């Protein structure tokens, strides 16, 4: 129940952020469309977005939280004061590194943009120069979001999960305001204003986390940089964790670069909009579980409560399957009406809707694996093992590259998403197999009993939604209120069918629901 409550807090705020992200993307599709201007901005935004996923939701938390918890829980130490001292030492070393890296990225904006885009397909020199300009405008976000991740790691360790989960809301609100107040009839100008808004949102997020830390009694001072044993240990854990946590993001970068260089204009945008929809359940379930499981499992292991750690991971797996399986089926079966309801207006055409829905179906094949990575990797990170996940992630990146090259020409804009999905599935299989081999994760009887029943319920829901599609399709391209209402009713119908099916197949019993309500 504590896990469910914490997931509800983090997942609810992440869901709010993702919904605002869909509003932002809907406005972006209206004012910019799917063409070179949108491709250029999305390439420029890809690297800051990747760093957010790597550090704020991955590497830094994976390395920092177990060490911070150990400092706070050490009976021989000073509790929170020791944790704050460790955080100050980490900040003092990381800050000059981050500043230097940001300056280097600004200087090297041309080659970085070329690597991320593959030079763009048939882009003129002026168009490529515009993409480089947008990249320079977004690069300071890298520094700001990395500092946000450090402060968020402290608050997550103190079980104030909601504060860091609320920070991305500021990103989406800032971009929405920029779209509403500073859009232009020329898409290039609107794209440039969006790039400026990205960096402004990073500053707002940092101010929010600083304020929240002060409210929690944590005030970090900048010390003289010192590579003491704790900081060395932190740095040795961060880089492997970055590669391990960022396998999906690195795969997306590879997919985007190949799409930009080998496919027609608009393909990057199709993949981006599909990924945004795919990120909705990933944010609600995967990021929420990853945020909650790591400090919870590391706390249990630090106290020698191995059985409690195993129970927590089993229930995390169960929650992941409960939410992920119906989301996967729904996005595959109902992708086209959902994309139409959200994006098909203004400069976004029916042909763009069909192409985006195809990319979404390919991405969704890997949705369970994207989320299960977030459930399985805490089993390694909580034991301060960041090297094993990076080994598996490296293999999955190689698989992704090979599959991209094999799929991109015959499948077009569906090839890169499908390659990413299959590569992530390979990563999950390796993580699962190694945890089982070490006996760090053993599925209990409850998980084994419920897993196949949840899958059966999701398939039944998918069958119902497949036949309901034609009833809702005409309404998803009508006036704004009608299209949003139709999409909401379609999703609600699927949810009701799925919940009923979980009881029909015995995944849950009425006693479980009554106990949940009482608690």
C-alpha cells in the first residue's frame, strides 16, 4: 500500500506533466506542423531531453540516492548533516564540470547538430544553420537540469517524491505560454521561440527545487572542489549508470538521426509525436516506479531486510504489468483516432495522422520493456552495481543500430521505432535473467498467478476497442471539444472493460477492491 500511495503521488504529477505535454504538442502541431521547422526544433530539443532522462530520471539518482541514504542512515554518523555534506562535495565537483561541458557544447554546436540529425535530408545550408542556432539556444538547459537532478535526488531520498515529480510541469507550462503568446505565422520563428523557452524553463525548475530544499531544511553551500573517496565513488557509479539508464534515449537519438538523414521531411516529427504518446504511460508508470523503488529497496537492503526488498520488487512488477499491458494494447489498436483527436488540425494533415499512428504502433510493441527496465534496474542500483546494466545497455544499443539499418528503408518511419522497441526488449530479457541467476529477484506466487490473467484481460479489452474504433473515428476529427470528448470516452470505455476483465479472469477479487478502499 505504501508503494501504491507513493506511485500515486509521483505518477499523478507525472501524468499531469505528460497531459500538459500533449497540450503543448497539440499547439506545436497547430502552429508549426510537421516539416523542416519542427524537425529542426525537435533535433535541438533531443539532446537536452536526453540529459533530463539520463540524469534527472536515471544516472544521478541511481548513483546518488543509495550513497546519500547510507550517509543518513549510518548509526555512527550525524544523520542528515552527513548526507548534506556529501551532497555539497558532489555539487562542488560537478558544477565546474557541467559549466565546462555546456561551454564546450556551445562551441561544438555545429558537429553536435550534424551528429544528431545526420546532416538532415536535403537541407540547405541556411536551414542547417537555423538548426544549429536552435541547438545553441537549448544547450544551457543541460547545466540547469543536471543541478535540478541533484536537488531532486536529495528530496527523493527524504521521501519527498512529489517535489521533483512536479518540476517537469514547469517545462510544459513555459513552452505552452510561449506557443500561445509568441507564435508566428512563419513556423521558423515559432520554433526559435520554443528553443528559448526550453532554457527559461530550466531556470524555473532550478528555482523550484532550491525553494523546496530550503523548506526541507537543506541548504547546500558551494565548497572548494575536492575529489574525496565519496565523490570518487559517486563519479565511478554515475557514468555506467548514465549509459545503463539511457539505453532507450540513446536508441532514440540513433533512430532520429537515421530518420533525419535517410527519410523524407516530416519523418522526425512523426517519430517525435508518436514517442510523446508512448511517453504518457511510461511517465505515469515507469518513471513513477523507478523513482519510488530505488530509495525503498536501497533502504531495505541497508537495514538487512532482504525479504522486504524482494516483496517490494515483486509488487512493483505487478503494478507495472497492471498498467502497462492495457496501455500497450490500446496504443496499438486505437493509435489513429487518438493521434487524430490530439494533433490533426491546423498544419497537421490526415496523412500526418496515419504516419504518426504507424510509428506509435511500432513504439508500443516495446512499451512493456521500457517500463520493466525501470522496475528491474533498481535491483542493481540499490546494491551499487551500475556496471551490469551498462553492459546490457551497450548490447541493446548495438542491436538497435543493426535493426535500424535493416528496417529503415523497407519500413520507413516505422523502422526506427520498431528497432528501438525490440532492442529494449532484449535489454529487459538480459536484466531479468541476471537478477534471477543471482537470486536477487524471484517472482512470488502472487505475481505468477496474476501476470497471465492481466495479459488475458488486456487482450479482451483490445478486442472490444478494435470494434469500437469505427464508432468514434468520425468524432475525433471534428471540433476541438468533440474530438477531446470522443477520445476521453474511448479511453474510459477501454479502462472499464479492462477493469471488468481483471475480475472476470480472476486477476483480482472483490475482497482486494474492498481492502483497497478501506485502506
